[in-house]
């Protein structure tokens, strides 16, 4: 039995590190705040639970490590007085990164800790608890320390059921060893150490009681609604270990004559005259007569007007929902508003998409897939959608008899008159229009000409000049540099003020050209800074809002390595910049795919083996069910990771004759030559299918065991999503959309849907391949669970389309 005196002495030997370095997948909820600063259950913030657990464990020395966007967190915490942390000795410290634009990671690194090494050296306590800022729970850390000491462990990790909580206890001395050797240590984080250090004595402490990590909108809404259940709430909000928060004064909530509440929680200052069912209302919210809100969390200072209907939604602060507006989401995919957004019904939203290519008319890559699929899905959701493209020679050759001529007119460009013709075609209820100009678009190829900036500059001007042919659009959605001059052209036209969204698919392509293009386009009052302009930069500076194709890529673009010369421009538009993950078609499914040998689904995964055998036969490889087949479908270029692939193959093939590699692609002859050399050395293990055809790769997606994407950078990536849909586990580098879609396999918890490595390093890539190989060979039951989980993932276009619709609405109401 521990006496009170010994307990105090013991807790005097522990300090806390709060890891707030990660952003999770909370989309626009964390666009301007950290997860720890998210409001919760009406009057709390998520970090309140972490700080209250610390206070209730009598820990008086606390360091919070945030990423760059921590102002709202700091405003809430203040000096830490509410948690008894405003002390002369020890107390509360917020230790920001030296680079405020550092990309949020999965957990705090030893390198981040090294930036504040003096804090660790100065701390007098013997042990440290490292915990996260986004967990809803109530725990006594002193009990964990008791357990840690009893087990004589190096590191004790806390789990809830089979879920890792990014919470550890270890000695300060051991942590300092890791921090001070971070630049030579092969492990980046405590999680890496726990997972991989061979001689580490690790203990696992399993916490009981309500626990939920807030990692996405589903978990955030679910945890809030859970607090409406007495059995859940009493486990978190305990009298003996209370949850503390910043105190605010406000009058009691007021209920008017039409108010009806059923299992609802209403915070102070709110005025209710509508119906609340299974809902939480923040401070100073106004719910007007006839409004019905169910299964939702409405944050402070929001206004819900008369007869609005809301179901499964998270409305951020100061959201206004207009009269008779209907908002519906689901528990797993709730509707999420932005802060200060006005939400209203649109009887008929009219969207114009302008792009350089779109399926099914013209395609060189993923841009065409995205624009074509987005247009079709917008129509399915009731949005009046129009697409405008240049009329390339290939489109004329393939669709000439189907195109309907609409009108002809002249366009002024470079003080010359050019004739254009407008043609139309309706494809799956999407209105496609094509601008014909023999002077600019009568070529077989669509890119690669010296005058590409002039060609697409002319296209941009033609689009603006023909807007008078159409009924007014609510918003114009632009894609990449080829359309980026449209916002500034609109500002120099009768359509000044028209709302635009510019989506950046790959920032490497920017449209740099002579500043003379400005004069050719007839743009007035332009401030010239040099003899060269950047068309994408002009679009970034002038579009109403910006987006890119994954949340992680949005964060990466804050760094010069990714954002190139446009980092500063993007940082100045940070509050207007969104990351929306692309999706894939529901037709990409092994259950209905007619191009693969044998159809299968999650419940008939044994039939996937037939596709593996078919792939081996087609590629003239040994038909061996036990072989480990690695597949790739890609362009063979540097940024796709082929420096790593070539060296990895040299390492793994020699001593593992049961590893096979199949590649479909084309590209850089330098890499193709190196791959052919390896193929000659290992002819029984490698097959190269050089001649990339993006319409026929599915036999690799269906037949391989793993799919390789070790990209140096990957804005979104569709290959890993397709592989997941086919139950082929991706091995990817943690970058861009790969980071947003692939979760690393954890042998302890058996969580994950693939294999992820951190740095662009051949050793890390090779280790990830071997980890997948060993899981396949030694733990086939784990591997089967991973494949089923992969096929359960939903990266459908429907989800990304809904996000775009929500963003359109927010832009239109500006």
C-alpha cells in the first residue's frame, strides 16, 4: 500500500510532455486551429482533458509542443492557472517549433524535442509522461508510474483496448539519450523506438474507462454525442478527478415557448426556440422557431434560422444556417461547416469547370480523370455543371460527328483578331463546351509547345469573353496553371466579382513566361515586377479561394522543397487554402471489374489468388502461390521513387527468389535502362511491361500482393487508392495523398492498411518491403485482415465531390 507521503514524493518525480504536433484528418475543423483547441461538449476544449489528467495526477511541470498554428490553443490555456500550472517553480511551457510552418506529423520527434533541449535538462523530475492533446479520457498517471516501476520497464505504453494512444512513461535519462543522439539515431519518435528497438524492455498498461482519440470528424462527433449518455459521461466527468476548463461568464440558457429538448446539452448564453434531439449546443447559440437539430454539435455564437433542418452535422463557430435550409450528413461522414460560414439551400447551383483536359474527351493523366469524374458526380448531386475545354485536334477527330456547333465570334489577343467557334456535347448530363481555334489548338499533342503560355492564355481570355453566352454561373472552378489567368481577366471584365476556386494538382507546373502576355491579354493596371510572369502565381494571388488535392500536400506546400518559388504566395493565402483529397470511381472494384481474370470481394478474397496466378502466367513468371508479388503501375520518372526502387531490387532479389516484381509504365530511358539490367540478372523474378497504358493496369492491381509507391512527392496519388480497393497492400512513402490514405501496419494492434516509410531513403524503403514480406510469410492471418481492411476503405469520388460542394457554398456566400 502506498502512503500519501510516498505518493506525493513519487509524483514529484514526473513531468509531462504534451504532444500537439499532429493535425489528424479533421479537415476544415483544424484549418485555423490545432486539434487540442477544438471545442468539446459545449464548454470544453480537447486539451482540457489532457491538462486535467495532469493536474489530477499532481504533475506541476508541463511542456506543450505545438505545430505552427497554435494561437487559439495558447489563448485558451493562458498561464495555465485553471490547471494550477502558473507557478514560480516548474509550471506550464509552450515550446513552438523553430520553423513555425513545420508540417504536422504523426507524433513528436526527438529532433523537435532537441530544439528545446534545455527544458529537458532543466527539469528536475526523474520520469516523464508523453501524451497527446486530442484524447477524451480520465486517467491517473500515478497508477501508470506504479505499473512502470513494478515492471522495471524502459518504456511503458498506454493502450485502450487495442488502440494506441501515443502516451508513454519513461525515465528522463533515457529520453535525453534519444534526444541528444537524434541525428544519428535510427528512430525518429518514441513510437518508432517502441515498435522497432530490439533490446527495449517495454510494458503495456491497458487503460479502462471511456477513451476516444479524436482523429477525424466521425470520432469528433461520436465522442461529443457519447457525452449525452450518462454511462459514458460519468467515466469522463468525475467528481474525484474533475475536468477543468477556462472559465467564462454568461447568463443561463433561455428557452422560449417553442423549445423542445430530448437528450440535449445546452451551454450558457444560448437562446432556444426550436427542437433539439440528441444534440450539443455551445455558448451563445440562437436556435429560432421551427428549427430542428438532431445528432449534431453546434459551436458557439452560431445562428440557426427558422425552419432549418440539421442532422448529423458539426457547425463551427459563428456559422449561420439560413431559413428552411436542409443539412444532412451521417455519423461516419457528418456535414462540417467552416467558421463564420453562411449555409443556405441553393435551388440550383450552377458551376463552371474550366480545365485543359477532361475524361472522356482528352486525357494525358490524372487531371482528366479528376475533372471528368467531379463533373459527373456534381450532376448526380443536383448541381448544374458545365465544363469548358479547348477543342484539340484529337477531340475533333474522335467526336466530330457528335459535336454541336453553337456560335462563332472573334477574340482580341496581342492586338490581333482571332476567330473562335464554340461547340457542345452532353455527356452523362454534363454540358461540355469546346473552344475551337485553329491558330492555337489544331495540333495532335496538347502540351509541350514553346508557346504553351500564349495558347492557354488565349484560352483563358476566350472563356471570359464567351461567358455572355451562358446564364450566370455561381462559381468557376479552375484547374492548374492552364486556367489560372481567368480570375485576373474577370477583374478586367464586366464579370468582376465572380467567385472562383483554383485547384492546384501539381505545383511543379506553373506556366512561367514573358510578361508580354499581360499586354497580349489586354490586362490593365498590372504591376510588373520583372520581365517574367508566373501564371499559376497570378491565379494564386487573384482567385477567390484555393485548393489542392490532399490535406498533407497542402501542408507540404508551405515548404520551399515542395512549394518551390510559390511558397510565400501560398502562405499569404493560407486562410483561403484547402486540401481536398481526390477520390476514385466506384467502378474500380474487383467485384465488378470485367478486365480482371476473376471477380472477388472482401468475403471471397481467396479468389484473388486466381488473379495472382493469371498475372504470373501472363508475365511468364513461375506460377507460385507462395511467391511475394510486388507491382507498380506508374510513369518511370525520378519523383516516383525509381532511385529507391532500383537499389531496393538489387538488395531483395538476390537472397529471396520467392519475390517477384511486375512493372507497367513508361518514362525516363535512364531508369528503364537500369531496370532492364536488373531484369537480365534476375529473369525469373522481374517482368517489365514498358509502354504505359493507363486503361489496362487492373490485372496488376488485382494480382499483386503489394503495390509500390515510394514517391519523392505525391500531391494525391490514385494508384494507392486503387490498390486498396483491390486488396493489394500499398508500400508508400509518407508524403502528400499517400500519407492521407495509407496507415502503417502495426504488428501489436494489427491496425493499418499498408506499409509506410518516412524519409526518402533506400534503407527505410527496403525495410518497409521486408516488413511487408515478413508479414506475408509469417503472419498470413494478419495479412488477410489487412487486405480486408484495405478493401473496406472508402475513397470514393462521392466524398470529395461533397467536400467541393460544401466549399462552393462557402465561397458563394462570401
